[in-house]
């Protein structure tokens, strides 16, 4: 099981490393054409034109998410934000705009190539209040209580240890902090095998939790006011969804825990019906 988890994580890393290289060579990430374009059905196309304005074209091309977490998180001036699986940095750069000079936006990614692309995009955008970190979303390299908001765009479904991700989000949030996430979620009656049939692991669908699993996982980590709301279908019985939850003001931040969920079969990038950052 440990070897299978490592294999899946390496598969995800390799796929997104290839996506970053594709963008730096003038293409679009993963399944794109030879030119930088905006697809209105996923990625940068899910952001308002006003948000896209002024961003480096490479940040737009590297966006592979299934939603717009900035529309969920409702960021405010002076807040500290962490983006799990920050990819080319589009959500970090947009977060930095919204929290202003008195706030800060962190991006976390395990892929060297994506981190290099994100750093270059931050330089082009002139963003001074951002910081990119190398690491996994199951073991965030930040102290407890560091941030006010955790965002993520279609990345948590790729984790091989989702309870660890939920526990880490809870740990790094300050009491009273919140999450605003876009992710792929399955109907409760869709089995793990059926999720695997609908799309490959790197394509997001195979690793998706059900609505009930998502809610119960966040509640087990200590979150309250949990909401998991579908926005649009990505496959039969599979949905892009927005996820909100709050860390109680009275919460005591604990250590990271890790309880593995079942691992499903892996596939190759672009084999499914959905592409995620």
C-alpha cells in the first residue's frame, strides 16, 4: 500500500511537472494545444475577465482547476492565505491582490517545475506579498495557526491521504479561520471503482471523495459549518463543488494525523474527462 501511494504521488508530480514544462515552452498545461489559449469550461476560463487582466499569460495557461476558490473564500484586506497545490500561481497572485500589502499569500506545491513557473509569474506580476513553498499538502511546512484562510483548486482529490490533508488544514489555520475550496466530489452512491472507471487519477475523478465522505472527513478533523455544494457536472455522478468550513474560535490546534483512505487505480494524464491543476 505504501509503495502504491508513492507511485501515485510520483505520477501526479510527473504529470504536473510536464504541464509546467509545456507552459514554459509556449503551450497550455496537460492537454492544451500548441498555443496559449483560455478554455471557458475549465482552468482560467472559470475566472472573471477582470481577474485575469494583468496576470502573466503563463499563469493563465497553467491553470487547470475545476472552479474558482477566490469566489468561495471571500478574502479580505490583511488576511493570510494558503493555496494548497498552487501550480503556476494564479490563485496565489489573485489572493495577493485581494489581501493587499498588509496581507500575505502562500503557495504550496511539491513540483519543482511548477514552483519555478510560479516564482517567475510572481516576478512578472510584481507581487511582493507572496511566498511559494515546496512540500506536500499532507505535511504543510508552516507552523500551526499561520493562516486565516486555506484555499485549493481541484487538488485535494489527488491526495493519497485526504484525512492528513484535512488535519493539516485545521492545524495551519488560526482559530476562527476558514477554508474555501473547489474540488471534484462524487455522488454518495458512486463507488471507488466507478470513480476510477470515469476518469484517471491525475485527471481528478478517480481520487474524488463522495459528498458524505467529504463532510465527515472535515468534521472528523475538527471543522464546523461544513458545506459541500455542487456547481456543475464533470462526469456521470461526479461534480465540481465548492467546499466551505470553519475552524472554531475555541479550537486547540493539534498535531498532524494520517489515516489513509482506499487507494484507487492510477491512469495517465489526460485520460479522463477532467483536467485539474
